[in-house]
């Protein structure tokens, strides 16, 4: 076999292995609240707002709320960063971060809100 082809093949395999390893490290899995409490790494949890009694300090970029999962388990969440403008309309919330002693420390929040198209469709149903 030609030496250049052999070296190219080895480099290609090494690059693929590094790419796969980096990809696996960057994946943040969805896990249950129970698993999040035991996990040392970065994870994603999702749920709905347990209640509307949350602490929001926009000027300090601070948000504290309770998230409820599909098993009605509740987890306190603290987030420091840019507060999503539509947080109060959220139908579900994804928090990405780590569990600390008594709360989930979110590094990123993703909120799902009712779609304007969904609202338009519901208005259309009412008009019929």
C-alpha cells in the first residue's frame, strides 16, 4: 500500500475519533429531577412552572422559580442571566445546568410559549 494513502487513512480515522468524542461530550441529556439531583455534570430538565410565585429581578438578571415535571415532582431553579422576555407566558421550560445542594442552578433557559398561530386557530374555531 502506498505510504501516503496509509498516512491519510490514519489521520482520517484519528480525526473521526476526535470528532465523535467531542460530540459526545457536548451532548446534554434530558433527565428526570431525581437523576439531576445525583448527576455531577451538565444536564437538561424540563417541566412546567409549578406556580406563578417566582422571583424576577430583571435589573440583576436573576430568576428563581419552581419547575414541575410530568410526575408532579417539584424542583427549585435559580437562573442568572438574560431573562427570556416571554417567561411569564411559558407553557413549558427547559433548564440546562447542574443541581446544587438544594436547587437546580440553570446556565440556560429555553421557554416554550403558546404559538401565535395556535391562538389564531383557536379564534377561528370560536368564530365557527
